[in-house]
């Protein structure tokens, strides 16, 4: 989600001694060992990353995007050697939406008798959460995101492998052992994908021996074997507890030609310029249509309409709001901070932050960010959400191809701190390209008690009072049609697709 991107000029070329160099810029499938131990819990084995896709002498950057939600995703590959960039477009047949390459990786397991016990194809994501260095003169730190993919309303993503680094081919492989203790695993890149990626024929597959060991030899370690879902993003919920976090600006990573977008906030000389801020230092806040909509009866017996909502920043600058304690009161004065090229160039008073003291929150919220309403055909409000304040966090990438997009917000200092009760200051932010999803349920969902059956729209408005400076307010409102039916205690909802996208199924089903 080009030269316009702040952090996507990836890794600068270094020259000198290297390990495993090819001299041209090549991707290879690399096994870490001939034999690996795999822990099994209650008959299910979990394979840790042990086969890697490595980039030698060049960075490989992949960009997936579509012009509309109901249009096919276009995927490009850019090979970066120093200042030279070579871009090619992937054939549509091998593109798996935002997730990478369709059936790009095949995993086969055979037992000692040569019988196939597992044979599956899965998307190949040339990115990942765990990166390894494979060249002594390669990139010294990661630049690209830790994931491929997004959600129904993702417009564009960008992922890749830095020069001289490797990413795991599989990060979530599990299988039933069926009593086997020794298996042979083969991972291979499909021919059409390998051809497009330019993998040498000798480096398109890797074979390893798996030795299955009991993960709980003494018993009593229930749940410890679960791999869990490694998610690059996740929504806030009604019972979300983010706790207190301290934001420590990190050093910029090796990579972009000028390092823009990856300097620590406040790393340069600060500024308190007066007058209207320039557009280059402003965010563009955008409302996304609601999704994952359902009816429920809450703990007090009230019919509710649950939904998820996301507001994101289309750039070019990050949206930064900082709170400063007002004496000893549980209130902070909020200021919008304006940044350009990683330096603070101005600020404006923008609202208030209050401490939300509740078991499921217990942190600071910004009060002037969004508004959720259920409206009829004439835009008359029939119910409002109980959600009135926010702790802003970049939970979802919406479009990492916009100018100024931040690829790894957790590494740039552009992250949010919801703060503890004793905090004097905190920073909440939405980096360019990212949005913040909240799931509305229980008291934060719409009360349907006085809502008659019929057709309505969920109206999501970001920056409703115009207190935040942004490049435009023309995209601050979104609507999602819902049809309410049923009777008290058993209300129903039907949600028509939005621009061809059915968000009421699981993502990508």
C-alpha cells in the first residue's frame, strides 16, 4: 500500500566482503540445518521457521494494490541494486490478493516408509516477522513490514526482503503427528512463482529431516505448545486493556537515501511555528465503512448492533496528538504536533484527553477524534455509539503506497502510548498509511431498543468538529447500509456488500 514513499527506498547498497554473494541480486531458498527437532503437544507438531527465503546483493520489494475494492490486485516486484530499480508486474494467475503469491509454496511431509502424510500448497509471503542476516555487508536492520495482507478495505500493501537478509517461508506450520517420530520435509517454490522471482533452479526447494519430540515430557504444560497467531495488527475491543507503555524514540534504520520518516520524533530541532501549518506537515484523516456487523443482546438484556470501525491517515504526514497534564487533575490539554522529514515544525491546541478509569481501559483517551451514529434514509440519528473517546494506535495498514507511508511504525517512534494514571505526558499517533480499528460491542454498540425494523446506515465520521488540522475533510464521512429486522430479544441484521466486498464473511474466504 516509488520514490514518493518515505521509507521504501529500502536498503542502501554496501560493498565489501559478503557471505553467500551472487554478484547479481538473487533470491534463494535456504535451509538452516539438515535435521531439526520439532515439538509435539497432544499429537500436534509445531514447526519453527527453519527454511528461509534469502536476498543476496539486492533488495526485493513487492507492492500490491487495486484501484477499487472490486478490482483485481496488481502485484509488482522491484529489484533494488544501489540506486538502480527494476520493476516487473506479476502475472494475474499467481497473485493471491494482498497476501502474496497464490499457491507459491508447497510443503510435503513423508514418513520413513516414503508415504506422504502432508502435502499442501499455501500463499508465499516474501516478508515476515523474523528476519535473519545472510551477508556481512547486508542491511543492518529491517525496513519492510512484518506481514503480507490486510483486511477487506485495504487498498495497498508493501512488503519485501532487505538486501542481505532472509525471511521465513513458513511461520505457522502445524500438523498432526499420527504417531510418527521422524519425517522428511520438503519446501518448494512453485515453478511459475519461482520463474517470476528469478530463483535459480538449484535453489527452488529445500529438504530437512524432522525429529518429533514430546513438548511436554513430564506433562502438565497445557497450552504451552500453541503457536498462537502472530498478528501485525489487531482491533481494539470493548474489553481492550492496553496498559501503560513508554514511547522511546528509536534510532533510524539503515536504508532510505535520506532516512526520511524513520528519524525519531523530536530528533531534530523542534518548532512552534505560528499560523496555519503547511500541507506537507498535515495528515489526511479518512473514514472507512463499518464492517463485521451483527446483533446481540448485551449483559443488561438490551438489543445491540455491533460493528467495527476504522479511521486512517492517508498522509503525507503522521497525525500526532500529545497530551500535557493540567495540574493534578485527570485531564490533559491536547496539542496536534506537525512534523516534516522527522522534525517537529509546529503545533496547535486541539482538544482534551481524559483518564478513563475502568477495569477494561484504565488509560488516557483523546476526546476529539471520531463519532459513530446509526442514521435513517434522511440522515436523522436514531442511535449513537457509547464510544466517545480513543487511544489511537496503528492497528491496521490501509494503504502503504501513499506518500509518506510508514512501513514499521513500532520501530520509528511513531507509536502510541495510552499512558498510566500518573502520566504527565503522552503521545498518540496514526502514521501515514495506517488506521485504528475499534470493535463496538456491549455499551459501545448501538442501542436498538427504540429502532424500528427497516433500512439504516452506520455513519462513521472522523474529526467531526474539525479540531484537527488535515489536508482535506472531504473524505471524513462514510456510510454502510444495514437492514434491521427481527423482534425484541432476537433482532437481526442483513448487510449488503459494499462496492462488491462482502465483509460479513471471514477475510479472504
